[in-house]
C-alpha cells in the first residue's frame, strides 16, 4: 500500500519517537544524572516554552495538550505528596483522563484561540479536575496506608483497564497519523507514551519529572516540525516545495539530470470543471510522480509544473523511467466530486430552475443521477529532460535546457518526453482536454 512507505515511518518516528527512545536509553544506562531541581527547571521550561510556541503559531491543539499534561502532573503532585494511596488514586484517575483528552484533541479542528473554541474545553477540564479531587478526597478519608515518601525508586503497577485505554488511544493516533500525515498526531502519540512512563515511575519523582518534561518537549517540537513542513512541503500535493528544490540544487554533484513535468491543458481543466477538479488533477499527478524510479525525487515548483531530480544519473539513463511515468499518468483516471458551484445559475435564474424541477420529478431524478455519476477523466503530461553532461553547465543551465525540451514536447503535440540532446516522441498527441 502506498501509505506504508519509508518516508511515512520516518515522519512517524522523527522527532518524537527518536527523542523518547533517546531519553529512555540514557535513563536506563544511568547517564542522566541531573538532580531533581534541575529536572524541575527543565520541566517548567518545556511547559512554558511549548505553551508560548503554541500560542505564537496559533496551534490550539498543542496548547491544550500541554495544558492537559500540566494539570495532570499538578494533580499528582498535590494529591500524591503524602500517602501512597492518594498517589495511586491520582495516578489511576489521570491514566484514564489523559488518553481520553488526547483522543478528543486529535479530533478537534484548529480554530485558533477563540472564546467559542476554548470555552467547552475549559469546562471539560474543570469537570475532570473536580472528579479527580472527589476521588482523592474519598481515598484520603479512608487512609488505608501510612505516609509513603515519593522518592523511593519503585513503580506503580497500572491496572489492566488503564493499559487497555492507553493502547486503544495510541492505536487510534497512529491510524489517524497514517490517514492525515500531520506532525501533531505523531506528537500526541509519542507525548502520551512519555507521559505514561512518568505515571509508571510516579513514586520516583526524578524519573517522573524527566518523562513529563520529555512529553512536553515532544509536543513543542511538533510545532517546529509543522512549520518546517509548511516551508519545505507543498500542502496540496505533499511533495517537496520549491524551497526544498532550491536547497537540493545546492547539494547536487555531477552526474545528475533534471526533468521538468507540465500538465497538458491544465487551464482548460480549471475553466471547464472548476478549481476543485484542478486540485484533484494536481494530487493525481503528484501521487504518480512520487513513485518515479531510478532514484528520482519530484518537487512541485509552482502551479501545474513539477521538477524531478535524478542524482547520479545521466539524461539517457532516466528516459525509460520518465516514459513509464508518462504512461502511468496517462492511464490513471479519476471522477470529479461534483458540479462546480460557479456553474450553477444564481439569483432569479436559480429559483426558476428549481421551479421547473418541481414540475418534472422524473427529469429531476435523471439530472440527479447524472450529477452523482460523473464521467471518468484522464490527464496527460509533457516532460523535458536534460543532464549535467552539457559543457560548462550548472544546475540552473541544466534546468533551462530541460525547460526548452519541455517547450519542444508541447510544440510537437504534448503527452511525450523530450530530451535536450535528442528529439524523442514517446506519446500520442493528447486529444480533447486530456
């Protein structure tokens, strides 16, 4: 399946998974020797820095998730300071509530910091705080055990139902990440994992603080990761953007080749079917470009134009891969999602149209069937390729040569691959708007 790729697993593990696994490894071998006051300082820096980043970048979901972690740790600190029974009660309560809150936060839409969006969440957190207080008060009244110092290096055994809730929540967050591919979902999963380690070591204040700080750092770094993706990845197609392409040009070493890909008659698609269908076309082409062979990597450089870099390959070596790519795009089909609203009549004309439809139910049913069963569409591309074998060439010169080859491919009928050195017809002339 196309979503089970190396890039997907890398984005799932980096940076949250790497950070958590690194902390676990260092703590296991005893290399983290910071005293508790220093760890507390790092914890509050991570909480404060994460909240500040989330506020500055308008990330309400990360802001709320850090607030949930902070409130959970404060509940454990307030109620678990003196008796093991109170600590156990607080840990069990937050072990249920934190995964529940993280699942709800994952389902939320980013709406910024508005009263309408934050008020329901604030009320929910207040109710949960009251529930934890009531449970701990009940446990305090019973006092089943003597005072227990929290610094002892023992762990609390979490009951099976909390582990089940944790497992189901982590599975939900992983599936959501695979569907959405956003750093926030990955951060929520790894942050929740780090927090559960802090619960496991709740009686060891040093380890508990260490893993709580790690959870806050993971959530905070997701904001940086999201900002990086906005700068270096095209949001519509999920391909690397022009900025990533310009950075890749700086690292190129000979030999290499470039291919410029342009969608044939893309403007006609937009004018005929609307911009929603145009976006479908871009995503369809991008999904095929992402599977190009011979070590190529595709970039969206603007509009309907894409560029593929082939490090270590000459132009002649990638012609077959580009021809296969052209054929794969030509054979792909898609269906429009519906009629573009701008083609619908407006004002009095629309009301008259509705009146006519009321007068003929059979005609309305036929029109509805036609609207919900659109015809399959296809698209073709023209490709120009050039290699670094050109004398005195630099990446920009090679790119210009590939552009000239692309213009030649369009002039010769489109739906073909042209090299800067040889003229090669590799496709039939596109018919209609495809």
